[in-house]
C-alpha cells in the first residue's frame, strides 16, 4: 500500500511540475510540487529503513 502512495505522489508531482508546460489546462501548483516531492522522499527513506 505504501508503494502505491509513493507512486501516486510521484505521478502528481510530475503532473504538477511538467503539466502546465505541456498542457495549459493544468494550473500552476507552486509550492505544492515541492511539498509532494518532500513527502515522497520521506516515505521512501522510511520504507528503506523498514520503519513503515
């Protein structure tokens, strides 16, 4: 389940970062992109350490 959360957050991050450049219908997300990236990195580190 944690793997799916990581994958979904990564997809949302990619859409938020590259989306407005590719398709103008996706709004610019600003700092949300960076927050998602930090959450993904924290989840990956916790998974590698075996905490989650």
